[in-house]
C-alpha cells in the first residue's frame, strides 16, 4: 500500500463474512476513499469521484441486469489490461475456465459474486 499517491482515489471492497468471521458469504460492500490533502481542484475531484461511483455501481447493476453483466464479463475477458494476482488465488486443483462468470443475482441488495459457478447461481 506504499504506492498510493495523495491524488489517488481508492475503491474498497469489503466482504460480508460469516458469523464466525472465517468465511466470505458472497456479499460485499464498496466504498470510495480519497485524500483531502490532494492538490487536485474541486472539479477534478468530483470527476474522479464520479468515475469511482460508476465503477462501484457497475457491480450493483451487474447483479440486476443480466445483459449488462454478460457484456461487462465478455469485455473484461477480451480487453483485460489490469495486472492482477489471480493466479495467486487459484488452488492447484481448481480450474477456472477462461470465460468465467463472476456475478449472480440473489434478489437482495447485497451483491453476491461467484468465481466458480457455471450456472451463475441458477442451477
């Protein structure tokens, strides 16, 4: 976390945990953090905050709009330029297909994400 700059905006994804705190329930909350000491002007801060809101709300919209979710997943698979650590999170015995589907709808206001489901929760 030492590489965060004063002008950076950070999206925090907080998992909803089981009662014993040892397992992720599939739910999550998002929040946006920024530094009040940033030298950016108010207009730029508002614009960047707006972009972060769009990113957070893409998760919410993905939970209720199947077409949007599928379009976003397909776009992510074919245009992913984000350097991530996905391989670190895959057990040696788990195989995640290249067209993995992440989100599925549970009908409440808590987002559920499933990285391994082939049926997106609709088995």
